[in-house]
C-alpha cells in the first residue's frame, strides 16, 4: 500500500478519535491560533509555563480539521510537556514527522505541522519576537 | 439541423488511446476521476504536437522561409478550427491565452480597468471560480465599482429572481460560470446574457467546465466574451481560448504589449495589428495550438452530443450510488440535464482530505479541497469537499470502485 494507508496507522487514528489535552486552559501563559486555509484546519494552542517562564508545564489544544492536523496537535500537546521554549523553537517538520511515526505525503505536510507552527508562533509572540494575529500555513 | 447522435461511446477503444490510464501504482490500475482539474491527453493529440516539433517547428508571422510559413499556417488555422467549433464568426474572435484565468484577466484589464468606475456594478454568481471572483474583486477595488453575487439556492441553482433584481442599469458586466466546477450546475447562461443585454451590460461566460463536454455555441448564447482551457478538453496545458465579439475586441486596447501584435512602431508610439494578433504578443504557444486543433478533431469525431450524454449518465450513476450510501452528503442539483459530469460530496465523519488520501490508497484519483470556490464552501458550511469528475474514458466500474473504497474510510474512522 502507498503512503496514504501508512498515514492512518493506529496511533494517529487513536489520537484523532481520543485527542489528549483537548480543550482550553483556565490560565494560559499564552494562547495562539492558526489555520490552514486550503483545508480549513483550525488549531488553538494554550500553553502554561512554569515559574521559570521558560519550561512548558501544560498544553491544551482545540480546533477541528483533518485527522493528520488534529492527531499531530494531540501528540504535540503531550510531547511539549517539560520542554523549554527554546526546545520548542528548535523543532522542525522532521521532528513532527518522526513524532507521528509515519510517512506524510507531500501535500499533507502542512496539515501535520500546523500545531507546531501555532505553538512556535505563540511562543515567539509571548517573547516579543513576532507580531501576528493568526498563523497560517500555505502550500 | 442534424439529428442528435446519442449512441453510447465505445469506451474500451477510446481508452486504448490513453496509455496513462493503464498505469499502476502498488499494483493497482489508476482510476482517474479528476477530470474537472485536467483531462488526460489521447495519443493523436500528443502525436500532433510531437509531429509539429519534429517536422514543422519554426517561429511564426513574417517568416519568409518554408518552415515559418508552415508553422504560421498551422497556428492561424487552429484559430479557425476553434471558431468553427464554438460558433464564432472567425479567427478574429478567437484569442489564444494560456488558460481560462488569463481570459478573465484579459477582459478585466483591457476592458474593465478602462470602462469601470464608481457607481458601476459587476454581477457575479456565488458559484464563481476564483479565476473570475478574485480577478473582478481586484478590478472593482481599483476602479471603485461594486460587486454583487447572484445567490445560489438550496438545490445548487442560481436564484434567477435575485439575478433579475441585481442586474440593473448600473450593471456594466455579468460574469458567470457556464457549468460550476464544484456543484456541477449547468447555468442558464443565455438567460443571464439576455438580462445583461436588456440593461446594456456585457456578459462574460466561463466555459472551462462546459466546452469539454457539451456542444457550445457562443452565438446562440449571444455571450460577449466566453473563455475556456485546452487541458480540460483532451488538449494540452498552456493554451486557453478567449472568445470575444469582434466589435468589442476592436474597441479594446491590448492588455499585453510586445512583438507580433503591432502594425507600426516608432520611437514615439506604436499602432496595433489586426485581430486576434493584437492580443497575442510575443511568440505564442504554437505546438499547443496544434494540439488544441487536434483535440477538437478528436472530440468532434466522437461527437459532443454523445460526450454530453455519456457524462450525464456517469454523473447520474455516481450521484445515485453515492446517495444510496446514506452517510454521504452531495452538493449541487439532482442528476439530469442541469448537472454536468461531476459530483462533489463529503462522507460523514471523515474530512475530505483524509478521504482523498484513503482513496489514493486504492489509486483512485479525486480532488479534495475548496476547488477554487472558497466563498461557496463557506456558504455550504463545509471547509472542503471531495470531487469526482468524469470524462469520455470513465466507466461505471470505476465509480463502483470509488463507492466500494468508502468502506475503508468508514472502518478506519469508525
């Protein structure tokens, strides 16, 4: 079978059907939203930092879209706990694809990286390095 | 008028002219249902273009040598062939563009930018392709003209009462798709054109999804402009057609400038050549014009009436099979003469992009997304849909494969 069938392995479907950390935090340190306009995927990421203001204590996400975008957001929300903002900014698309554990067909990569981009942009805005209202991933 | 020939197509022998349809991925033969995006190209069209490069290639116009004369003749005659095919008066009314979108832009810039101003109205439909919607939106912003959209009703048809309300004496142009690339709706373009003309407005018809699969007569529609693309009608990419009424084209200033479109040039000024060359500056798509000419021969040999009837039958079959599934939502009108050969749908609980990836596991090629009609999808209340679109070489068996593959998606996402 081709790339596509690999894309829907059990782990991805499990995160899609039973998303972890789905919802919104009561007192997030920062919140950011993003969308993939071509697919209509939308993600909101809430991040709460520890007192050191750089270690991620808690993450929640909400939104809707295709299985790849939502599963990636769910997995990332788990993955980010305990990471520093610096470690978050150092992540790239290969890290997300490794995390998903499947080959992502070229046209779907932007679905996979949406949550990561939203978290990174949210952190950059919080640190004063970026000024955007909303993150968009284009193809 | 001759009797309509509706004899069923010999699909098996048609398919022999498309080696690409025999391609396999992971041991499965491709099921190509993405024809509204682009159609496959039959051998005679590929041969015509390769023969041109092997035997006749030269630059056109004003070449004195044999090859240039031959290339010029082939290029010019392709205009005549298109004119005859769509019922235009002659080559003067047929401008070769690179695609439908360029045809929209040509009229928007060459006519719209000069003629529109505050208080003028541009009337589009809610089912316009971005090719027209985005183009007129920008021209309206630059000129101060207003844009209004004819509503699409719950059945996916244009609300013609609304059209009669919107098209008034302030209306300068009405631009509408002949067949919707998302809903499949066949619009009453003659009626829209008549409405425009009653108010001294022009009509622009986007025929990208119409010319490939039904007889089109621009004179019968009385459209002022009509545009379509070669690659959606068994022809090559890189060539499209803008039809325009000769008197309008004569009044319009060129949109692109350069060589090949001029009569006389001094350091101070230039004058323009005859139609249609005035709108075709620079070295044009000569091989593609030869390919388009061959594609028209190929289509007419089959017969446009038969192609229309084949597509209607496939659309009906696909619609009925999908509708019978119960968890499939279909957009656009019921099958019949008012629906072209495509079906856009969503499977409950599965995002269109996920479904399309899963169909690709079965080597079924369909398209997912907004099909360049984002505002229409907003109105339908969905982010995306999956679209299966048919052409002369498609069969009921291929539609059966599509419907059967939905089970995979259901199982994965249950």
